[in-house]
C-alpha cells in the first residue's frame, strides 16, 4: 500500500484535531476541538463525517471532555454527555455501538472505584484502540473485497458513491480501501465517482483522495449513473454503509439506492463494504433505520460551503431561490435483494440475507 494516506483525525498530546472536511479540496485545515460540545458540533456540521470517523472522533471527544474537567464528574453527568454525543447524527450506527462498548468498560462501579487520572488514561487507551482497530479492519475489508476480482482479467471500471475513504475512517477506507487494494494488485483502474449531492462527498472528497494517489477517475453527476452503467462496462459498484440491518438492508448516503436499482437493471454487481460495527443486529430490516433529515439550505443555498466572508468553498453552481422548499434526506436504504455481497473484515456475505449475516457475524 502506498504510504501517502491522508488522515482526518489527529490525537496529539491529549488534544484532538479534526480535518475540516467542509473545506476540501480547497483548504486542508485542522480544527482543534476544545470540548465535547465542539466535537458534537463538528459531527453535526459534518466537519468530520463518515460513519467510522464519526464514531472514533466521538470517543476521542469523551477524552477531551475528561481532560477538560478538574474533578471527576458525577456518573450521571458523564452518561448525559454520552447521550448527547450519540444523538449528534442518527443514521450511522457505528457511534452508538462504540459508545456501548465504551460504557461496558466505564460502568458505574468502575466510575466509583477509579480516580480521574485512571479514567482519563483508560478512556484514551480505548479511543486509541478503536482508532487502531479501524485501520486493521479497513485493510481486511480491502483485501476481502479485492479477492472478489482475483479471477478478473483486463481493466476494471468501478463506480462508487459518496466518500468511503481515508478521511471517513482511520485507515484506508472501506469501499475506497478496496479500490486502493485493486490498484495495488496491479489492475488498470478507472473509477466513476458520483458527485453525491448535496454535500459533494464524491466530487470534493473521493476525487481529492483518488487524485492525490493518481488513480484515474471521472466525476459524474448522480443522475449519470444509468448512462455510465449502460455505456461504460462497469464491472462493479462499490459503496459504504452507515447501518446494516439483520437481513442485510443497508442505509448509506442518499443516492445509493438508485445506483443499486440501476446496477440491478444492467446486471452489474453491487457491493457494500462495511465492518462489523456497521451492523445493527437489533433491527430486523431497513424499515427500522432512522433517516436523518438535514436542513434544506444544504440543497438550495450551499450555505454550509460558504466561508465567513460569504465566499463559497466550491463554485456555487445553480442555486435555487431562497424561498424554495427542499427535501433533504441524508441517507436511503438499499434492500438486501439488490446487494450482491457485503464485504466485511470477516469475509463476504453473499447471498445477502439474515441467515448469511448470522453465519458470518455469529450472533
Ligand atoms: O453524511 P456522511 O458523509 O457522513 O455519509 C457518509 C456515508 O454515507 C458513507 O458512505 C458511510 O458512512 C461509509 S464511510 C466508510
């Protein structure tokens, strides 16, 4: 693996810095997080985004909180902080699962018996562990995903959506990690990167990551997917996951579902890449996944991409009048029967259904 992987989360000497992903690709700026509230705000405003990166930043946010207090807080205050954190973005499950694991260690009796220094130390150790484990997990997903193409000869054309790369995780990414491994295994690759309106995770972030490594790619608008699948011999669609239900239904960035339908129509394999921490085994199907509705301004004004002086970080394009109503669901759910396989660190789930999910995840 080429070693110029970008990072979006830096933990240095007890301080947390997050890459401001709103400003990419124009500006590479890290923002120090002085409190848990700063981290929650950064998650809500999508300074940090991508399900694994949100979870890891959130746990480091708890470390920032513990470093900022002079006395051990009441356990109920500590729990309240975690609750506020979990509510910052509702669809991706990784943050909730990470906080559940965190609380397995930071129980009420542990809290009672431990001093602040020990709590701080243990919190940091756990956050670092989540960070390191994600790096490992990404590599295993990438390897398992790349294995799917081991008998493929000739060039590879891949379509991807949103950003599932290094800045959405701690490592090389999930679906984008697979793409990186395919490049490393010597395939001549062309990646079609769908823009991912309204936040442009594809055209701003994925394109930026691929560009840094010289991986050939074309940005397409989300609506060009059918054209591209009809005309360009796409070998596979690779996307990420924000929450996978027991039956394999997968919530991911808005637009994923349309790519899956189009892929199905053109007999193009459609793969989801996600880790164990993307599965919500408490829900039977995608119908139970809460879909985050974001502010309509993101569609009509691109205001989230404006600098304090009103200058846009990206060219504004055609913006709707301020009076327009707009619907802004941030995610959609792709039914499992449209998914050819879910690539995980433990292997590939295919066919995608509850029995197969159960077998691989051993629940
Ligand atoms: O709203 P975002 O940008 O946080 O949504 C991100 C996605 O939907 C990703 O595809 C998903 O989180 C997987 S990132 C490895």
